[in-house]
């Protein structure tokens, strides 16, 4: 953990979305320095451990603005309701822009003013747009505020962005990832420490898109286990940051498959000149991994699973053993198998057959598959989360 230095003593911080999670952690870190904290959250009630509400902001001298408030909906273009689009644009883009605009006249009077947006470096890899276009636009809108305002107010106000390298354990992450997701996350403390580093730098430090772990390493932090919910457990990368190791593995898998096909040199039953060679009857082909996975699922599905889930899932798989498969956890005793489900699917998931097997055997977390672009989900996201919880129960049998 990064120690406090007292550099923020007497400063006034205006923080949006500070009633819990990341915003609250940043506020508490600054308060330990003796900073005055003004929080803007959904409620106007004072926080029990942080002074001030949104209505007291006008009476304070503002030195630092932290735009943390954010709305999220990880849905495709056709599945995102208009009211959710409006909410993300209002909170993430409009809220960040107008709060900054309102605070800037006061910030310009401060000795060391800062604006810090909790937003990502802009990554134009299409995978970060295809599954949740509206959310990506809204977060990149916050990042564009950093680009523009840092240049517009250079020499007057520092404007920077901060983003986590790994998933952070918050109420939103619990909602998205379901039970057990916290083991793949870090505590909010890592962002609080990184934010503290940024806000104690001179205002000449501006226009930067900062990743928490990278900055803290530069500041001399070596023990990152203190930030982990479950030290030693693999961590899930956050949105908008490409995972090169995953891409390398995917390329190797594709390369290995193509080389195997080349080595086979066509049909095994052909002799020289293409003549059919005498061969012993081939042994019975074992069931494919995908077919075997569905066979086990079919045998494991119970009335309780159907009662608690009430959803129908369709899988569009590519690559070997590609095609349409389904799990029906809504009709009578439930069923699973090849082809389209007996009733209209509530959720359609698209991914490679290899990743499907990894996901259902516990080697690939659905949340990580979704965030890294390996899994595309259309339909009811709440049901998709229910399916992940059921997978946790079935992993021992798969």
C-alpha cells in the first residue's frame, strides 16, 4: 500500500459517485491526508464517514475534481434499450463534461488543480465495440474530455485519466460476474493509491492515460498481492486493454490446426496415385468434446436447475464441431443437445467450439471470455449470469 504524505491536507475534492466502490476509496484515501471531501452521489444524504453532500459544493474552494460516476450496460446495439443509452450518455459523457465545465472556474483559482476521470485509454480494436457499442462510446467520451481539456487548460489545470489493469471488486462487478468473481479481482485500494499519486503531482502532469499498476510500479510499489482479493489467484484483465497472451495463444491454436491438416495430406484411405488402399475398419470414433459436454449437461440438469434458472440458451459455435446447440432450462425437466431449442431462446451465445469446451469445464471464465471478445451474448444478460452460476455447480462433473 502507498503511504499518505499529507500533500492533500487542506485541499477540497469534489468526487462524483463517491458513496461506494472506487469513488469512496479515493475519498477516504484523500481524507486521511486531511483533505475536505465533497461527494456527489445519487443521494443527497451525508455519508456517515465523509463530510459534505452535493449541495455543499458551492460553499467550498474546489482544488480537485474526480469524475468517477459511471453507468454500464454490456449489451449489443439491438438489445440496448433507449433509456439505458440515454443513461450512459448522460452520466458518463454529459455528466463528466458538465461537471468539469462547472468546476473549472474554481479550479483555475487553485494552486495545484486537477481533474481526474476514471476512464480508459482509447483502444480502437473493434472487439471493444462489437459487444457493447453504447457503453464503449460513453466511456471513450470521458476519455475524449481528457484529451480536449488537458490541451485547452494546459498550464492552468491538470487533466488526466486513470484505469485499472485488472478487474476491481465492486458491486457492479458482482452484478456482471456473479458468485466467485471477486477472486479474480483487486481491491479498490489500488485505484485509490494510484489516484493519490496523480493528484499529488504538479499541474504540469497532464494529458495522461494512466494504468494503475504501471504507475504504482514506477512509484516503487513491488508487492501487489496486498491489493488482491485472493492473493495468488489469476486476475481478470479489465475492459479496453488487449491481452496479448490470449491473442498469441489463439494464433498458435490456429497455426497448429492448419499444420495438422497439411501433414494429413488428404484422405487416409488413398494409396499412391489416389487408389483406395486396403485398410482395417476404423475404430469407433469417440464422442467429440462438444457432444460429450452436452451429454454430461443433459445428464446433470435437474428440476431444481430449471426452477431456479427459467431460461433457454442457444449456442452458435464456430470451428470444429461448429453449429447450433442448446440448453433448455425452462421446459419441464430441461434438456440439452444439438440443433435449435424447442422454444425461442432467451439468450444466444456465439463463440468457438474450443472456447465453449474450456468455458464449460472451468478453464475459461464466462466473464473473461465476454470481456476479451471470445464470447458474444445477445439477449437477457441476467439469465447469462444465472447460467454461469449453474456452471460453477456442474464443473466437477464436466
